[in-house]
């Protein structure tokens, strides 16, 4: 094994590129729906070995970090290409208009995101010490740039490395303490630790200390998860009283959704599925307290369609509320603004609350540098003239006896940014993943929604046009699921919320603590190594 490790360290040219790219691509299989997280015990040690050999003799300043940046970029390009290839499906919904952009998007997004891994590798190499503590350098460098990826330019924290740690119910519970960014830092340390078995014996004490710390972190993560789940009520036990939810999943074809000739048929479809009598015979007599339709379920402006409101009122039983996604138009003195909104309606068909999406999807719902890009013929995939506008901020929406934190589409992926000032009883995520068909995308989106439940100690109710619709309890366990591409309804009780988790109160400070301790240990390791040279 040491001879193989030495070959990786000394690899050069295209063989080094292939190793980095292949390791990154294999690492993407640690994410949903494959969940092959143990692969990271191979790929991250290989990344350490490649960074061991990422040296530029005779160079000074930033130039000496270029080999590390190249390794990080190729690793990241493989990782994001392997994990995000499915975005190309969105460009095939209207292939005659957007199909030509598909190969550019499938390559450009991974190439851009790989810059964060390049920066992470550079930071790691800047802290590098030729001893076992270099594993800490990798954990600091990559986790710091993963945090940046989730925040820079509105952020895109999709498939964070820490998400792979949460591949079981037991290992995911630590998110209630440190969140997904904390799992990222700890996960990199643990998964990269096997490289220490390949090291020479110049630093036996440091190797035992770093390796022992990795083992303790792994054991503590699993042990905490087992304990937390052992104390949890059984799945389905002790729901919120007098709350019964029906999620409607109509599986509307995205290519036909905005066809003006099919608007009435779409509404008919939703109303038929929402009718309590439309369920199985055992559920036919049940009245629902809340019916949930997905993102932009209604392909028209609800406030301008009184007939639609009256038809909804006819179907809703007394005391039942409807929550639905629909576009909203606001006409101002200077311009017309469009919002991707969620409405709450009472049983009389009256709009009693609304929320406007805050985190918009770049190139999907709006164009960065819109005037310039529109001038050269580009437009956002949703084809709303001028794009959608962002809402003023997150809010907790009253839904009768409940208070819901509304999150539209990928707003659910932003850790520590899903709860408004007023803590809700649940997180309600409405989405339309029909853009991505039967690919990995909807499974990854669902997996991130599940982790938000654990982080915040709140149940998550998820309504998706083509699936996967779900209800998760605050431990991330599914109470109900309706599969990808299935048409139907999902009926469920509502799990009770837990008190605010450690993470929701103060866990966001964990990363800073981790970095301070790690940099101190790296500095001690560097000093000790320098004294031995």
C-alpha cells in the first residue's frame, strides 16, 4: 500500500489530473441517492496524497500554491460533474429554446464551483505540515471554502461534503449540534484519517493523536445518534392533535404546465385530488385541517381569478386551509414585479396570508446582470419578463392553529437560514422538481430538506409537483413519503416540534471553535517538525 501511496504522491501531468478528477467523481457517489459515503475513506486520503506532492520547487508567494490549486480544481470538477450532471434535464424541458445551452451549463457550473475546492486546497497547502496534522489542514481548508460556497454570490450549498456524513439516521443526528458545516469539518477529518496508516513512522505520537481523535469523533457521532434516537418517540407516535395534512402530488408535466389552454384542466386536477372523498375508502371520511399544493401549482395569478377562488372554496371542507404556490403580480408606478409566492386560503376561498420567495435561483428565476445578458439574447428558464423579484425576507405564516416557516424550492438548502425570528411549528417546503425528471436531483433536494429538520428540531412537510413529497419528524425520520414521478396524495399526521436544538441556538459558532483549535494544533505540529529538521 505504501508503494501505491508513493506513486500517487509522485504522479505528474495527466496521471495526476486523472487521479484527482476520478477521486472527485467517486466522492460524488457519497451523496443521495447512492449514499456510498464509505468511498470517502478512499478518495479523501488520495486527495491528501496528491496534495503531499503538490509542490512547486523554487517558487515563492502565490505561485507555490498553484499545484495545490490544480489538484483541488480537478477534484472539485469531478465531484460537481458527478453530482450535478442532472441539471442538464432542465434545459430539455423546452429543448427547442434552451437545449443548446445544456452542455455549457452541465460543464460550466461544475467548473465554477470547483474554484471553491481549488481555494480550499490552496488554503490547506498553506497550512500544510509534513506530519499527521496535515489532515487537520485539509479539514480546515475544504470546510472553510464549503462554507463560502454556501454564502458567496447568494450561495449554492448543494451537496456539501457534510451532507454525506448524514447517510444514516444515526450519523445525521449530530447535525442538531453542529449543523451541516460542522459535519463537513468533522467528516473531512474522519474520512481523510486512513492516510495516516500509510505514513512513515517519523511522527508516531502525532499520528496516534490525530488518528485517535478521528476515531473518537466517528464513535461519538454514532454514539450520540444511537442515544438520541433511543430517547425519541416511535415514528408516528404522539402527533400534533387535530392536525391532519393532505399533500397533493399531481405530477404535472413541466412542458405543459404553462400552456394557457390547460390552465383549467390543471386546476380541475388539483381540486379532484384535494377532495377528501378522493382518497382510499379508509380515509374518505377524514376531514383535513390543511391541504398543501406545491410550488407554482397554479399557473396564473390567483388574485385575478375570482372563479378559481370560488371553485377552491367549494371543495374545501369547513375548517380546512389550503396552502398553494402561485405567481404573484405587483403593479407599481415604475414597473410590474413578479414574485414566486405561496398563498394561504381559508375554507371560504379568501386569501389570509402570503409569502414571497427570498432566495431566487440564478438563471432559473432571474438573470444576474439582466440587462446585459438579455441584450445578447439570454433569458431565465422561467421566461418571466424581467425575472422574478425577491421577497423582503423569511417569515412565519399563521395557518390556523399552526405557524409555518414557508420555504420555496431550494430555500430549504440554506443551513441556519430557514427560520424567521418567530419560531414556527413546522417548516413547509413547496417545490417543483419536475424540471429535473427522474434524475438524482430530486433525491438530493429531499436529503437536504431532511437535514434541516434535524438541525432545527422542527418537522418538515414537503410538497413536490412530481415528488418526492414527504413528512419528516424533527429527527429526520420519514412519517410519510410519495415517490418520484408518482401521481397521488400523501395523507399524514404532523410530528411535534422539539425545543430549539443546540445548533439553532448556538451551534453556528462550532466552526470558529474548530478552526481555532485546529490552527493551534497545526502550529504546534509545524514547530515540532521544524525542530526535528
